[in-house]
């Protein structure tokens, strides 16, 4: 079974990066340490950007990602960060360069 990959691009409200980024990093770190199905979770900020954050997440499979969405730490992050977000784009992928391809 192919690994399940998600990218998320957040466009933040004006001056929200300083508030949003610590929340996002806590969510990412908790996902990596508390969720056995979360294999990779990067939080990226484009050079020079003040309103964008890009996530790259790899999960064992689609079920592991659903477990992530159902986790208490994700639900808390989502509720607290929602007012800071102007827009977000989510794209789902299947990783095809590993032995499961």
C-alpha cells in the first residue's frame, strides 16, 4: 500500500504568522511523536514570506491520516488557529518512489 501524503498551503491573515507558527510547530511535533502512523511532518515558510506556511506530511496510509484528523491535538490546533487563516489549499498524494509503489 502506498504511503499517503498531504500538502497544505496556508495563507494567513495579516500579521498572523507570529501567532500561527508556534501553534503549527506544536501540532507537527505532537503528530510525529504521538501518532505511530505519522512518518513525516515538515512545517515550511517560504523565504521572505510573512503570510504563508506550507506543510508536507507523510502518513503510513489514509487511515493513519484520518486518525490524525480525529486526534485531540489536531482538533485543538484547528479550532485555535482557524481565525488566523485566510485560506488553505490541501492536496492529497500517494507516495510512489518507495518499495510500496
